[in-house]
């Protein structure tokens, strides 16, 4: 089901609500499209690969009842239930998602408020400018990619300039958080994107620290 969904959603954001409620097999099938940007369909006569370059937006509760950690709302889940719920999202899937962030409960009064368009327009302009910066970066480097997320480990080494100070911060955090090589490189690419949004020529310590903060906490999974 998910593979068919992904194949039809090239270059579009795909929102998967209640992420852990999908079957394990369906969740794990996201490994290839998230990493390689392709989806493989295997049949008796062979395997065919289709492009699957999409944006995954996944949402999940902190526990099956949804109240774990929420002030004033008691959680009704047993510790084992919470552990099983979190295990539905495996390490390899966690590794392949660039940004993890907690979203707090919205006050009822805010549910009927009108969104301010004035806030979204400047952000849109920043994003367009950042994408243009990235396109120029890779065109100048003679690479047939358009965004930071598409960089390989080799691209990071050859194209990006990273100061010793930033490397030291990243390496210390990598040891503390026991990061995989994939997560390590994702942090660099995300930090470069944050820098592009700031129109910054270099990745600063604040950029790398912000990127690190978007990795999931060990206590969460």
C-alpha cells in the first residue's frame, strides 16, 4: 500500500498520521525510498525501480493513549505498552528521518484563530532564496543535484567547508549521542540548510547545534 502511495507522490509532501499504527512491514518498506529515492517492485520476471523522491511528514503520539508526558492528563498505558509502541519505529527508520521535533498541545482558544499570512510570506521568500543558493552551489560544483539533502558523503567532503570549531562540536555530540554515520552526515546537511536560510556563507556553531537538536532524544525511543 505505502509503495503504491509513494510511487504516485513524487516531489510531494506525504503525511502519515498515527505512524506507528501502520504495519511493521509497511513502515520498513520506507527504508529504500527515504535513502535511495527509488522504490523497487519485484515480480517473478525481475525487479523494476521507480523514482520516489518525496517529503515524508510523519506524526505519532507519545504513547498509545496519547497522554504520556502531558500535564494534567494521566497516561493509562502500561510501561510495556509504551515500549512496544515506540519499538514500531525501528532504528534504521529513525536514522533516515532528518528532523524530529515534539509538538505541544494547542490551547482550545487558538483553534479558532486565523493564521497570519504575513508570517508565512517572509518564510516563503527565505526558502526560495535558500533553494537558489543550493542550486548555484551544486551547479558551480558540476553536480547534478539541486538540494543539500541529495548530497553524498563524498559531496560533503568535497563541496562544503566546515570549520574546526564546528567539527569539534559535531564530533563531541556524535560520541555523546552515539550517532550512526548516516545521522552524522544528515546533521551536516541540515546545518548547511539552516545556514542557507540565514544566507550565511559558512556553517556556524549555532547552525550545527540547532541541527543536532533535531535528532531524537534517546529517552524517546
